[in-house]
C-alpha cells in the first residue's frame, strides 16, 4: 500500500509546549493515503513502550462555523505498529479532507491498568484543496474512527466471551455429567445396598426359619432303613462305595490256570502259584460305573513273600466305544508281605459302555515264581480323586440302605418275571393307577440289553416318555423320573421297548417297579430294620436299630392264617421271643456276622480265627496253627461274645480236633475264661487245631 506519510516525534512531558508544526500538507485528493506516523518518546529520548492492551487515542481539531464551540473534533485510535519502540500511526479519513486549513492534533495514552496520560505532545498540519477535485468530501464536525475498532474489540470480546462461556458450559456439562454419574453411581450403589440388605434379610429370615425348623426337629428322630444291620466296624466318614460287595465266588479265571490254586481267605482271595506256571490271573466283573465321571479305585494286595517289581499287577479295564483302556492300580512295583492298599484315579470317557463289564484283574507274570498272592475283598470305587477308608456298598444287597421309606409299587402285579424278548416290545403291563398329566413318576428296572439299545418308557399310543439311565453303584439297574405331559387313550398301560427298533437284540427284565414321585426306592417287599438317630447322618452306626413293624407282621402272617380259624400255641413269657410252634415271628435274632479274632502270645492262625453270635448262640470257625510255645492263651473274645454269669475259672471247655489225616495225632482241650481269654492247657504239638467245635449260649 502506498501512503503519503510524515514521521514526527512526540515528546512525553509535563510542560506545556508550543504545538509542533510538522509542515505537512495533505490534499483533498489524498483519500486513504494521508498517513501521520509518530514515535512516542520520553523526555530522556527513550522510546515509550506500549504493552499489550494499551490504546493511543489521537484527537484532531479544526475551525468550524457549524460546530458547537467553533471547533470540529475528529478522534482516532492510532494503530500501534511497534509496541517496543512506541511507534503509532493514523490514516486520515475522507471526511476530514473536505476541510481547508490548519489542523491541530494531540496524543493520549490509555494503559490497560486503568491509568492514562496526556502526552502534552501537540502537532499541526495543513489540508488544501487539490485542483483535480471539483467537489470535496462532506466535512463532518465530529468523527470517531475508534467505533470500528471498538466494534472489532467488542466482537472479539464477545467471541472470546462466547468461547469462554462455551468452555465454561462444556466444563459445567462435564462437571454436571460427572456429578450425575456420581449421583447415579450412588443411586445404583444405594439400590444394590438395598438389594443386598433385602437379600441379607431374606437369608436371615431363612436362617430363622431353618433354626425354627431345627428347633422343631429336635424332638423328631431321623430315620434310616436297611435290610441288614451287619454294618461292621468300618469307617463311614468317607465317600460311599459303589463297587459291588464281593466274595470268593465272584472271581473267575483268566488264561490257563495250570499251576494255580485259589482259596477263600474269609476277607480275601488267596492265589497260590507254582514256579513253572504260565502268566494268568483272577478277574472280577462289575457294572456299577457311569460315563464322564471321575473315580478312585482302592485295592489291598500282598503276598506270602517278597516278590520283585512287575511280578504281580492289578488293573481295571474299561470298555470305551470299541476300545479297551487299562488303568493300573499296581504295576512295576515290588509286593511285600504286609497288606497294602493301592489306589488310582481315573475318569470314564463319554462313550464308556455301561452294559459291558469293567474288569478288575489280579495278574501274575513269569517273574512271580512260586508264591501266594492275596487280594482283599474290601475293593472300593468312589467318586472323586480322593481315596477314603473302605466301607461296604450299602446301596446293594444285603443292605439296600435308604433314608426314605419304600414307595408303593403301582406296576402290574400280575406280570411274571423275568421277561425276555428279542423284539422291539419287551414289557407291557396294566398299572394299578393310571398315568395322570402333571404327576411325576419314577420307573426302575433290573435288566440287560444290547449296548446300542435303550430301555424306553411308553404309554402306548403316544411318543415315549424317555430313556432309562443306569443307576450308579448297583448292577444292571436302570431308572427314569418323568413328569407326564400327556397320556394315551388308556393311561393305565405302561410299556418298555428297546430303541432304536431296527435290528432288535436279546433283552431281559428281571423286575420292574413304578412309583409316584421323584424318588427311587429298592424293589423289596419291606425293610427288615429301621434306625433312629438324633442327627441326620450317613453313618448307619449313628442310628439305633430295631425291627420294622412290616417285617414283624410279615413273619406273623407267614405263620398264622388271617382268614381261617386256627389255634395258636404260644408262650406265657417271651424270654425267648414271640414264637409259634418254636418259630420266632415277632423278632429276628441279631446276627453279628463273622468277626475276626486276634491271636496273642506269639500264636497265629492257620486259617483266620473268627467268632459269630446269632441271638444267644456263639460259634467259632477257623484253625489255630500248631506250635511248641509254652504260653497257653491264644486269643481274647471281644465283649458281647463272652460267657455270662461264670461259676468258676473254666466256664466252658471244648475238645478241638487236629487238622491231620494221621489218627495218631491228638487234639487239644480249649478253655474259655470269664474275661474272654481262650487257652490250651493240654496241647503241645505242631498239628493245626479246628475251632469249629466251640459253640455255646450266653444268657
């Protein structure tokens, strides 16, 4: 941009001075190019700096006949070109170029801290008419060019204010949102606290209800039912046993048995092997496991001598699909003379075959040589990966242990079992009560079928109610609990078919039971015993046992006709129980089962000595190994088996025959003292003695 420019120095001072005549002449045609430039200096010649926010007003006055006091006034806000050196300038507006004559100007400074000063700097310049101008711009008496700058500043202030306001609004919105979130979080937490409080109140009420129930139950004895009370002295604190209760006759041979002899050792099987016998073993079948479950197997194994590692082994073989997998409880370990428990954990596969036997094997290899190996009957399989002490399987015979009384069987009572079929339909019967929509039923059967078939329950005329599943812990037992949603034309008919129906195989059902409700109970006519206890325990020894009224009634019904007149010969006193013709009908003698005796004073058993009490009769079995020991006492009878009301130190005496084919071998005279000690005062020999002749009654 081209300007006609003058530069003047304006001195800032307190003294009034004569205006500085700049000798500048601007012409009326200098529109937009007449520029006055000034440098503001202090009295000592140092430039006056102009900090940010400082404004420099400049007033121009000129004579005017129309102005109020005879002078026109034009005000400018100077443009600050150099703040450090104090250089400012103004460009004359067209509205003053219409004036012809001398113009006087004065300079002021307004600082941003509300301070201001009159520089006392005055200057003059002239304006003349250009010859080219036929007309002149209209002269205004008053003018302020700071309006536009002020407006710009106002607009900037407004813009800055708007931005600040928007920023404040945004900050406020953020704060409000944060506070709202915090408030919502507090409300949510309060709601959660209320919900937790309500839950705790519900739990407290539940505990109060449970406590009240427990208080109410204090006077109610817990019940348990069983068909045998020969629970023995086992530790029932561990997991239930789902392996079958086994004995000598449950084992069978595998491989050539040349050179092998097996004997029943009361609580174990003893397998004796000659030195030249081929590898072979004894097998035990079981079908009590389920797919997709983790089990622990425990077996007791020992020998009559130290046998080397790998000579004797034990495993369980599992059928999974078409494959057989072996899980080893004992392998590649030496076997000693002490009875030792070996355990292993395994998990059955999803395709584990429940209809085929899993086999436990006691196996002898060539390196076993001539020896006798023992496998205890106390085989245990339990759920989980932790092995716990042995206990018999209480779900199966002879116990059928349950905390629930027998459910009523509504299956057809006229059907004769076993039922065998190689067709799709296996069983059909008319129930004593019909299926009812909405009611729940439990169907249980014992039977066998092909591995690829299912036992399926039908009410003929509609789709099946479901497939029966194997029951864990019992052999070949299958069960289904179903809530009926529809019935056929005759809802009394229950049928069991094998499915899929193509290529049916041989099936057999040994018994079938249908009960109302969701609980399966054993297929027996009645429980013989019931137990009562103060606490809800799975340990049968925590209960006091007695004979069930149903079993007593059955015994009476078996002896007396309830429909025909009959004379009953009875007893006035019932010291020996209620009897008819010498047969007990209201009581069943307590049977302790065979209990092992412990040999003392260096004596030992040739065959484990045992004692048993049935009612008041006590009997012995086993044989004592002959010896030349000088000590006479060989065992002590436990409490509950000892003679009562002794009259002398030799209450009972028995002659024990020798275990010998030599008729010249003598037996021995055994005595039983009142304290239960058994001795042999007249025997000094090496021939084994039978204990079976020892039998007596106790009061």
